[in-house]
């Protein structure tokens, strides 16, 4: 009896030792469905989102697994991404708050003209506002990055010699903030998603769009554009998110890996990707003798700041804790410009 008992204990000990010595294996994980309306060959996808997801998958040793449905394979309409996320049809997505402004009113702050120098600065500032819990409506999501595709420009299909030429033109607007800017320039805002712009310009339904430069290339608008008015007309914000329920189901190893690579560094990277793409496109457009680019200078920039100051004042007055949030953003921008 003693011998059999001893043999049993020795056998069990050997089994435990073998298990402890065995190499770590990947944790079983469900596959996260990422549905993004952006075309798969855009710079954001090829240099930003896909490499990030691949990195997290690799570094988590399989604890984070995903399947991508790019170019709107699940839902093409940008304004429906949040609804589809909450429905469970997709677990992760890219959201433009301006399309659902009622759900994310704080993000309208970033659409004010003359705030940011570029997309990278905007992205970091937006993320720090999130860190300070100054952006509402995010409780049902895990936010991996908040960023911008740079300052908006007016891109129109007609040849203009000055900003005054915008008067009476029909310009696509992504949301109420952009619509107010368009009206202030004497143009007529027409609400629609970026995916509809190329066809609408081609058919004469609209004359152009207020959007970032890279968007005109990503959505095949650029060949239809003759004049671009490149001043600081405000930014659009984006969020790369997971449904909170899907995030909560992830293994801890996957959560830890996400936390290591997302956040401010990822937001900054996405903003820089857009800045680099914009610079390259602007340089190409300027070389085309059939294109017109109207840029800012000291006088135009100063006039723009004065023209849109009432917009800033109104935002502060009309939004909950508006002064607090506006001041916080200004403080963050000042820190960034001091290298902090």
C-alpha cells in the first residue's frame, strides 16, 4: 500500500513538473469582428489600423484575434457604425462623431476653425481630453484611439480666384458644425456621407465638399476637384473603438496588450499618417496647372480667426461645461506647443 501511494505521489509530482516546464500556449479567444467603412488601400488602413491590429494579435500570442471587414463589408454608411457596433454585428469599428452629433456633442468642439496646426497636434489633444474625462458618450465603448485627418479645406469642382467665389455653391457637410462654417462662407450646406460625394459632384448635385485633403483621394473625389481653399476650417474627429461588451470578454492578456499599444501613441501615429498623406497630395496638386490652391497667409489667417470667434463663444455658451472644456483644450494645445 505504501509503495503504491508513493508511486502515485511521485507520478503526480512529475506531471505537475512537466506542466510547469511546458512552453506557454496561446489563450483561447473569440474572434473580434472589425467592420470599417474606410477603403482597405487607404493610408490609414495600410499604415495605421491594420498594422496596429496585427501587432496586438502577435504580441498577445493569440489572445487577441480579429477578422477585418474593410470598405463597408458589414456597413458602408459611416453614420450607422455606432448602431451596428452596439447591435453586435461588429465588435470594433471606426466612428466619426460628427455624423451622430447628438450622441457625442463634446466632439463638436474640435470642428471649430483655427484650433489646431495639423492632424498630429489635434489627435494628441483629443486623446488628452479623453484622458481627462471631458468627452461624453463613450461609456459603451473601449476607445483605442481618437484622432483627426487634419484641417478641413473647401474642395470644389469650379475654378475660383478667391474665397468669395464660394457664395451660393452647394457644399457637402459632415455635421452641424461644418454646416455652420459653410453657411458663414456664403455657401449652402448639403448633409451627406463622404462615400456619396464623388457621385454627387459628378452629377452636379453638389459643387464640392468641406473635408480633409486625404479624403478626396481615398474616396475618389480629387479628380473632380478644380479649386481647393486650404485654410484652417476646423477638423473632423475619428475614434477607433471596441464594443465594451466585446472588450470585457477578452482574455486579460489581450487587454494588457491593447493597453500597451493603444492610447496617445496610437492616436499620434494616426494623425501623423494623415499629415504626411496631406502634404504629399497638396504637393502633387500644386504641380497640376489645371488646379487652383488658395492658401492662407497672415492676413487671411487673422481674418479667419476674427470671423469665427463668435463660433467659439457660442460653443462655450451652448454646451454643458463649455468654458471648462474649452479652457482645458486650450491648455492642452499650449502644452503641446511647448513640447510637453
